[in-house]
C-alpha cells in the first residue's frame, strides 16, 4: 500500500495531473467493489434474518445458533420459549434463532 502511494506521488511529480489521478484510480475503485461484494450482501442477509425473527409465531420449528431444535411455545418482545422435548421448555433470546425449520429439512 505504501509502495502504491509513493508511486502515485512520484507520478504526480512528473508534471502530469492525469498521472496522479491514474495512480489513485485502483485505490478509489477498491471502495465500490468492496461495497458491492461484501457490505451489500451482508445487509441483505441481516434484513432477511431480522424479518424472519419478526415473523416468528407459536408452533414454528426453529434452530438456534447453538444447534438446538425446538418448537415455539410462546413469543415475547425479546424472548421466545422453545419446547425441545416433552415437558422440557427453554426461554431464549430471539436473536439466538438462526433459521426456521421446515418439514423437508427434518428428515
């Protein structure tokens, strides 16, 4: 990175104003590329996960981030109660739900 900057300043000293611009062009292009390849897909994933958390309801089968599979018994503002086995219920934070479990995935 330091080499690129020193080359950019050296090119600028040669007297060509376009030389400096062309030297900084790769650095300038890194930011939009980084946004479209990293930041934008992360935002889409986070929005999809947030929408899934907001639509949780009683009876849904879910998987937590720790791998626990259960059925939702009740939903509060920030927590849910999962039934993981007969007579075994757990209260967990909504954010710990990583995915909804569908019938196809259970076999």
